[in-house]
């Protein structure tokens, strides 16, 4: 016999569309527009799967799920919602829903999820936790962000190691905090460490602690970040900058669940969830011998890629409103953006991603006296909006052509032999050095402004300045 699907939505058009699509897929369908109607069907033992909206005229779909689970714990429930936020996805997972589908959804995807839910072992336990905080850590309703929300919701009730990948400024630490704050370890500490900001010779001591006398200056026992994060989450940002020696120690933690302090001999058991993040290509680092392949696979249990802002420009209005509200909360007057100003923001390339947008909105909220932020004000802050990289711009093509010409000449100069290994690093360094030098000169040595201009974290910029041997002009502000 065909499975029976119970559909609950107060919108008759959605009920009709779902009825037709599910019927064409071979299912029997029963529809209702209220939570009470759905409850009557379920109480009578009808249905093999439920598809329900969250906002119903008589009761929240989220409030109904625990009641359903008490009398029919094996009944899979799919939740639909137009309130497409991280909080919605996480609440659906916490209440025991099989899957969360943001509206509008693709009917093929819906049928695929229905098939998967009916084929999966049932008995998913209710896992209700405290009401989630209304302060959303991530903003956006684009398809790319919806997928991020769903992955986060699935991961909150696990201790799986997660590798977050994305450009600087995309919100990697926000995702790590969401995984912690809405997960099983939310009552434990969240400890974040930026590998790029720690001198290489101090990384092992910083992470694992040290014993008194372990090295010159170690006059007391030092507590490491693993000990600080015990029972909680340790977020290792810029993991690609971790020295090989520390990588070996970290691999042992992931394999055996224990570590030793610097200068210590007794293994220490640890109960810490690891979340790592990087804006670098770790596979390239592995090929260059700068990152351990076995550690990569241990960290990359669940890969999570964050899209750059240019790939989700439809989220910019929501982000702008969020940042303006934050500015109000800090005591600044209420402000709005006019439509032309918003269009400029949508066309901008955003090399610094969400961080760059937030800094821009904060500056505009502070500097402008009027209630409305105009296109002229946005253009002035973005300096040269006409040079943003639109799809039909010639600048990316001309830059690419210049790089291609340079590389062609470089390889041609080698004759019949290939150049020595390490071409990638040498070429990147040749581009990085003048780029950073020019930005430092343009900001008169102000490293904070240079980092914003480059779209880099300030600590990352400082490390690059040190590694490239660049000199910052004396007498100019660096902080």
C-alpha cells in the first residue's frame, strides 16, 4: 500500500500544490489547515509521515511536535517555514523533526526528503533543550545560508569534528560559536585560538600548557587552551598556520583523546570538541609538505564551506538592517539606507566579506548626521564604486591576462626544464609583497585600516608583514 502523507498548512494554495506533487509521486495525501485538524488525524493513527508549517492559525507547529512524538514517536515530521533563520533550523532539530525545509522550496527536493524519511529507521528521540536565544549569530535567507543552517542544525547534537572553510570575514567563528551555543556542550567553555596570531615557538605551550622549568622563562606551570576548554569546545582558527610539531601533538589528541604538556611526561585525558577553520587551501599545503595529510582527514570529518558575500548578495539588506540595529543598541541614532545606496552595496565586490560590510555600516552610522544614508555617502566611503567588479567589467579579465602573461614568461625563461618546486608560494609572495606594501603606504602605516582595506584579520596582516620582512614606516600609527 502507498504511504499516507499528512500535510498541514493554512495556505490553501500550498496544500493544493503539495497534494498534487505527492500524489504524482505515488503517495496518498490528507491535508488540513490547522494544528487541531492535524492532531485529530494523528490521534486516529493516520499517516506515515507529516509535512507541517510552523506558523499555524491555532498553534505553533513547533509546539505540536513534542505532543506528536509522545503518542507516535516513530512518525517522521518535516517542518516547513518562511521564517528562514538559523534559529528555525535549530529549533526544528531540537524538537525532533526529521528535516527542515525553508520556503519557498523545490518540489523535487521535498519528494527526495519524503522518500528518505520513509526509508530511514524511525524512533528519532525528542531532544528539547532550553529556548534558544533570540540573538541570531548568523544572518541571511539566501539558499547558500539555508544550507549552512541545516548543516549546523544537524551537527548541534553531535561531537563530530568540523572543518569550516571560507575567506576572511565570512563568519567562521560565528558558525563555530553557533555549533557550541546550540549544542550539547553549550554549558561548557568556548575557547577560540587564532594560530596565525601566536609565535610558532609558543604554539605548543599555548595549546597544551607547560610545566615549570620547561623552557627559559617558564617560572610557573602554564595552563593550555585544551585545559581551559575541558568539557566544551576548542575553536582552532587559521589551522593552516599551525606548525608541524604542534600538528603532530594535535593528531595524537584526535586519535587517542590525550596530550602531554610541554616538559611533562604524564598523559592527560581530555574531553574537548574540536572545530577548526581556515581560509587557505589545505590540500595545497599538504602538497607542499606544510600540513599533515593524516591530520587533515582527522579534522575534515564534516567540511562546512561558508560562501563569500559576493555569492549571497541577496542577504545584504538583512545584514545592513542587522548592523544598523546593533548601532542603535550601542546608542547611535536610528538610520536607514535609501534604495540607491543599497544598490551600490549589492554591486560592490566585498573582498572583506561580511566583516567589511559591518565596518562600513558602523562608520556610516557614526559619521553621518542625517537619518537616511544616501548613495553618495556610501560611494564616498567605498572610495571608487565605479571600479567594483561587475560581471561585465574588464578589470578582472585584464588582471587575469597580466598574470597569465607573467606566468608564461616565467615558465618560458626556464627553457626545457620545469622550475623548482614551490612555484605557488613564490608567485603568491611576489603578489602579496607589493599589494600589502601599497596598502600600508595608502593608510600611512595604519595596520588596522590596511587590514580592513585588504579584507584581512589584523593579526593575519601582522604575521604576513613579519613573514614577508616588510617594514612599516616609523612614526606612523599601527594600532
